[in-house]
């Protein structure tokens, strides 16, 4: 989780009151951040991913000021109309663009540090290391509008930020630090995204690097913000957080007209508030306390919301534009609990007669993880949601019926995975820029359709392993799997040929016990490696953990 550095004096100036370091240390963790320590007049806090608005000194001070009753209620931000315009060509790789202009910015040393920190942390977390969302900040006075968001061939030249000479975009990816760090995002593209002003001067090469031409300096007063993204909602959320941070420092926000090639036109940022209803009975049921409508409203105002009782027992809550984490009424309940104070809840022993214990399958899964770490493998944790391209096309398999997401917001995560090995391949594909060997595993859940189940589908625990290095082969994976089975005390099984098209024919096998295919493993087919963009030999394995657990439990019972 991201850690942000804060200067106490700057923080207190934004809060509106001078607060001793000891008081900050005692109170700020109650807001839902973790105290990381202090040195001299500076401190650090760890911000949980659900609150990206607190990834800056401005956002943290805004939340803390409300929480300690200095300035409660909602902060309203307004964006003025303007003539600034950006034209968006058909940029398939990063199709979404949002922007705004901030004027009358006083770039103090503290604010420069804070805004750079906010930019980097947002791209790292909300932006998924710039793949999902990337941010550019530019000196407005150096730009001639309209600006064009387009693509150019790798041979196109400009001077990158902090550069001294023109470089081709291909050279930038290979020779600059940012290019080396993020070139993986643009892999496979024949043309790269580019932001150009009306005179042909380059603003940035998103999501890699800005140009030297529009670099911010100590004389900068007006700023142009560009955000490119794979997800329009995430882009707008990031823009709102940035705009609010600038506004808290006295900046004036102006809208930018964004005109797409399909004639769709939007004006950004949209700083309007959202409305959500909240039942007092629901709050009290979830928290196990008895708060009145007035008390709940007071708690909500301390968390930066506005609320009114529209009818007996029902509140209308106004949510600010920068609170991207509020998706359900329970999110508001959580904020009520924070404002009420977790230390104010009375400890109560549940009136039940059962004795809790960890699920045996979870105990076994933990045992597997420990064993695989002992083999020198690194554990991964991936999303259970995926897409058919990853599960079938890239794995050289025919498409089959699986559980799909209704009204999915993104094509990247629109089905529930039915096997685990594609997730390992995706991890390897995203980490080609890191050194080898890359030997990884995951113990996770998949979902298979099952008409016999009440829900029409069942969740299955599986284990996937991927060995990726210059000498990865069938024999290495076979030795690993057999060693794992032996250490679990399972020695009676049949080893049969596996004909799954994901693996190289003749270099794949499956383990069968009592007629059930418990494990399948082998060398990944070159076609699969090519589709994932991998150049290293890879061996993969997938094991049904639940069936393996049955064999382990039966063996343990007999002993």
C-alpha cells in the first residue's frame, strides 16, 4: 500500500489549526490510515487503496479537518467554462482522454512535492502502474490550442522531459529511465500515443513521459492536466482528485472541451456531487448501536458529506466528487463507524454455543503455500475475473461456456475464470521487463458451471504453477509435482499422457487417481507463448486442490 510523506507545518496550514505531532499521531490513524512514523517535523502515513483522495497532503488535510470538527460537511468545487479544446483521434490502445486547466497556482516547495507525489501515487494505485490511467502536468502558457491526442510511428522525434536532445519514441523507450520502466505498456503497438499542440510541439508521450517543451518550473502559474486511460470512469475519478487538490491550494479550475473522432463531445472535469439514500435502521443494524438521525448526520458531516432527513428514518446523503470509494450504502455505514469512533463500541461476547475453527481446506491450502515457498517459488494473487481471450484464445483452446458478468463495465474483466493457469501466464506477460527466473504459483478459486448445483455453478479451489526461465521444461515440472505429492504422502497414482493443446504434444502429462484428473502439467506450447508475448521457455501445471485434499485427508486418516 502507498506511503505518503507529509510536512507537519504544511499539513496544519491546510487543516486550519496548528496541531502537535503527538496529537496527529494519536488521531490520524482513527481516520483509516496507518501511522508509519515521524522524523523532525515530517511524518509518513500508509493510505489504504480505497481512499485515493488521501494520497496527497491536501486530501489528507481535507479529511482530517472534517474528522476533528474544524471544517465539517461537504467541500464543493466548481469548474468554470473555457475555450480550451482537445481533439481525440481514434487511439485504440488508450482510447479515453480527460483534462482540465488550473489557473492562479502558487507552486510553493511543499505543494510541488505534494502534487508530484499525488501524481505518482495515483498512477501507481488507481492507474495500475500507468497501464489503466496515466497523468501529465504541463505549463499552460507554453501550449497553443487546440491540442491533438493522436498516434505517431516510433521514428517520430521530440525532446523528452529532462532530456537534452531530440530522440525517437523508440529510443525513449529503450534509453530513458521512464521508458525502460513502462515500455511494457506499449508493447505490440505499431504507433505510440502522442499529445501535440496546434503548432506541432509535443506535450507528452502517454503513458511514458512528458516533453521538455511544457515542463513546469518556478514561474508556472497555470497548469494543463492531461489524463489518458483504458477506463473512462477511472480517468474522471483521478482528474477530480487532482482538481480538488489544486483547488485546496487556491487554484481556479476550468473545463476543457474534449472532442472525439466519432463526434462525441464531453466537458471535463465533472465536479458534481452524487446522491445516495441511507436508512437509519440499516446503519444501526450493521453497527449494533442505536444512533438517531441527528447523530448519523453529524457523523457523516465529520467524514466530509452533507446529509438531510428527507423522511422519518431516511437520509439523503450528498457525496463529494473526489470520494471514489462510495459505491454502496454500507460504505457510508463504514464512515459513520469511523466518525463514531471504534473505541466507543462496547465489547460484547456473542450469545452462541458453537466453537469456531479454521476450515480444513484453508488449513491445507496454507500448507501447500508453505511447501511451494519452500521449493523457491513466489506466490501471486490474481483476480478471479478474467476474459475469454485470456482463458481460451491465448491458451490455444476452443471457447466453452463459462460464468459471465452481466452488464460488464470492461472487456478486460467480463467472465469468471474456469481455470488458474491463464492467470499465471498473465503475471509472466506483465513482468517480462523483470529478470529471470520467474517461478510463481497461486492457490486460488475458479468457477465451473454445474447444473446440479443450486446456483448453476460451483467454486473450486485450484493450484497453478508456472516455471519461466531459459531451461524450463517438462522434466523440471514433473519432478516438482511428484515431489509435492510425495511430501503430502500421496504415492499411488497413474501418470498418463495429457493432450491439452496448451501444452506441447508429447511433453505433457496428467495425474489420475480413482478415475479423476487431479493434476495436469507440461511445457507450454510455443503458440501460447507467442500469444502472451513471452520469449522464455515456460512449464505450467494446474492441480485440483479439493481432490488433492481428499487424497491427503484419506491418507492421514489411515495413518
